[in-house]
């Protein structure tokens, strides 16, 4: 505990809540002597500088010369060794300052016993020495340690979700490694059998040695060389097909699918365990904060005054009205105080976006519009809104009909419709649709919909492009081709499609994190490839081999190289796609040595593991969604949390008289955007009246998991209670 003064009690309690949110260890909770360093380490500018330094360090990979000095002529991003060396020293110095701040806050013992902090510190020291050597020598040398640069980015505050994803991947590895050992054992057995069966065939280059047999069957695991690998032996004896059918059936269709099943089972267990730990950690943090703030006399509740004091530090950008609404949403029993069970929900309630709800008549009054304008607009919108639903359905039918008509016309005439007629028809229809929607819904309500904004932007850009095309200056009229994306809304008509689309919505943040993990993997392997294979002459490098035709000038495979980081990224992506990946490997091996296969085969294994975990992500999310819907009584699963709170005139005036005297919030505006200096206006509310505020936020995986695992949550909660 920092101090017993109220100011520090509020600050201390807010720190506990933030530790619960960030999943930080309570062992590093700041004391009165380390609170200054804690505040620096958790300040926005510190986190931004740390992210900028990490990003700069990664970006230097685009500008650094390979150690052999060979540079592609197309590289315009390269910098001299002294320049990028100084930039690297600068970035590393910023990261070193961040490490120093964390040492002062956590203490040396706690800092160096934390594995990630220790690894980051050691890598930082090695890179710092190497960067200084580069600056002194003004020349690059072999620096494979640059492949560890993503460690700094992953450790930054804003990528904590990526850290959790990477941690899940690492925790999923033990059973995956067991399955990989079993898989490699079967490949070893079949390679030995293939060598003894087919090595006598002089025309078969795939089984000439045991090593070659193993590599051929390893590539066959991806089907990239099938049926080429089988044809020489098949030409000599048709019975040889039994060997390949048996291998593909066992290795590809059985063991690989078994690997997916093992990964899915492990991943599901890890996901549930992660949810349990995060949930209990948040409750533990809330309980610690509650202990600091609750009344010392029974029933030991938190008063409104204590809660508002806490929120000044926990959510410093919110005004007193917003915090009071959060308090009322927590106080379900309307006791004017919060019990521990009420306070547990503070993490969920604080994320709600609160908006003031007014009927349309009050809205016009609050905007100082004449009252007759309200009646005029309401009457006009009623007349417009009656047929608007039918019109929008006709728009969708017209769009589908027009797409079918275009396809039929192309199939019959083998040419597209007249371009001008196409644009004119679509712009007239879409323009009319947008105009009617704006009139019927109002401009503000219209632009709240993401699909409406999409339609409006596409239509406006299409019109501008058509004007430019008619003037023969420019054309972006092709933008209307994006309109078929609007048909995705039709998939919401079927329950199964709604489940799929909702699963995609839940998965999007996690897929973004997985994509960052894959990019970091690409960066690390790209740097290693740059150090090992940059400057190789791959054109016409494989004369007399099975991949000879691919590396001729007309084959273009020589473009898949590691001359710089961007080329390496493209090459690694092609290896990830798997198709013909062995051709890239064979080209590099022909120029270097067989040891180069380790690079490509290890990359394939790692990407296979990551992609298998991605599939497990999708399977777990979709099956979780189906099981969740079966457990809920409602036929439709709400994707948003909504609640309404009524606040009386007297309550608002008691909070702050300025709330009813100054100019402020109109309908639909977010309460949290208003600070104490410019609070909300409630001139349209009279004494005795109430104002309704609606809170809303999208559900997260945590929200679904709390309900899905409600029984386990109750048991874990009872066990964890002191």
C-alpha cells in the first residue's frame, strides 16, 4: 500500500484495477518509493516512445546492407552503414532507457527473474555492442541477432494481445512436438523403405540416397512434388503405387489430421485455462481495490464519494456525470453504495459508451429549432419511410438481377455491357437510394451505419471517376465494382451464415494478432535468409536438374531470392503457400550446399504449426459460438451489451450545478467526451424529470466465456475466495 491518505488510496486502488486489466503481477505493485517510476512506465508518452523505437529498429532491416555488400539495383531504401548504425544506436538507447525505468520500478531481483525481461535485456546488450561496432567500422558484418528484433515490438504495451497469442502458441507446442516426432519417425521408416525399393532405378533421381529419399518424402507431405516423385518408379513397376498410396494415406490424411485434432484439443484446454486465470486475476484485483476503499464499518460497502474518487484515477478522462452513470449501473439494488459483488463488474461497465437518449421533439427543442420544424420533418419522414423498406428490397433485387444480366450478356456476346450505360444506371439507382435513406433516417443516423458510409463513399467516388473519365483526364469509376460486397448482408437471412459472420467478427482482433505473429516470424527468417543467401546468382543455376526449366530466364523463379528484406518476405510467403516450395529450396541448395535445406524445412515446419493453430483458432471460435447458442434460451445471440440508466434532474444538480446551467450534450453524443470544463447541458430537462442514458458496447470473447462457463466460473470463484 502506498499511503493511508485518501488521495493515495484512490491512486493505489486504481493501480490495482489497471494491474487486473493488464494481467500484471501483483508482486510488482508500486510502493511509495517506486510510484514515480511506475507512473513513468505506464504513461502514454513512454508507451508511444517504446513502440516508436521498436518499430524504427524493425524498419532498419529495409535499409541495411547485407554483410557481403551485394545490393539489388532496385533497392532505393538502402542507407550507409554509419547512418543506419547511428539510427540503431538511437533506437536501442531509447529501449535501454525504458529498461532502466522498469528496473527502478520493479527492482533488480524482480526484473532479472522475469524471463521475458531478462531475455530482452541480454538481446539489447548484444545488439548495442554490435551496433557500436558497425558505427566504428563503417561496415556491416554478419549479424544474425537482428532476427531477434521482433522481441522488442512484441514486448511493447500496445501489443499485449500479440504477447498472449504468442504465449498460447508456445503453450500448444509440447503435444505438437510429440506429434511431429511421430510424423518424422514415419517419414524416416518410409524413406528407408523407399530407398531399398527404388534406388536401383537409374532413372529415379528421388531415391538415389537415403538422404534424398527422406527429403523427397518430406516434400511429398505437402503434395508439392506429387505425382512427379512417383512417376519414375511407377513407369518401372505399377505395383510401386502401393507405396505412395500407403505413405500419403498414413502421413498426410491420418497423421496430419490427427495433429490438427491434438492441437485443437490442446488449444481449447489452454483457451479455457487462460479465461479462468484472466477472470480470477481481474476479480483478485477488484477485491484488493475494494478492500482499500470500502467502509470500515459493516456492511463494508463503497460509497458514491469513494467510487468517484477512484474513477478520477482509473478513468481520468471521464467527467463526473459519466462516472455517476457507471456507479448507478453497478448499483443494481439502488442502495446508494456498492457491495463486493457489484464492484466485480467495474471492468465491464467502464467500457460502455453512454449516450443521452431524447425523443425527437425534445431534440428539436434542445437544438433551438422552431417547434413547427419538428412537426414538418416528422410528417415528411413518415410519408417517406412508409415505402422505403420496400424500395431497399427492390434495390437489392435490382442489383442481383443486374449482376446476372451482365453475366448472361458476357457469356452470349463475349463482351461487357456498354461502360457508360453501366455507370449511369448504377449511379442513378445508388444516388436515389442514398438520398431516400438520408431523408428517411436523417443524415446523422444514416452515417452511423458502416454500410451506409461504404455505399456513400463508393457512389461519390464513382461519380467523380465518371466525370474524370468523360473529360479523359482520370478514371476511378471502377470503384463501383466494390458494390457487390453489399450482398454480404443477404447472408444474414440464414442462421448458419449469421453464425459464420458473427464468428468472423469475434475472430477479427485475434486474426490480426496472429497476422502480426506471422509477420514477426517472416522478419526473423527474412533476416537469417538475408545473411545466408543474399547475392546468390540463381538465374540458370540448375542446369541438368529437374528444376532447370524453372530457373531459366523464362521461368522467373530466380526472382524468389533473399537480396533484401522485401524480396525475402515475398519468397517466404511463397514458401508458406507450399505450392512448388521445393523448387525454391532446390535452387538455393544447388548454389550453396545441402545444409541450406535446414532453413527451408524448419520454416515449413514452423509455419505448418502456426497455420494449424490458426485453424484451431477458427474451429474453436465457431464451435464455441454454436455451443453458446445452444446453451442460451434466446434464438438470437446478441453481439452487443446494452443497458439504460435513468438519472433525475435532482441527482444531476447534486453532482454539479454546472451540469444544468452550461451548454452540453445533445442526443446521441457520447457522455465520456465531455470534461468538467464543458459539461452537459440539460436545459430541456425540468425539475422532477429524468434523463435516460443508454450504454452499449460490443461483446468480447470474455463476455461469451463468462456465460458459457458459468458453472466453472462459480466453482473457481468459490475456491479463490479468501
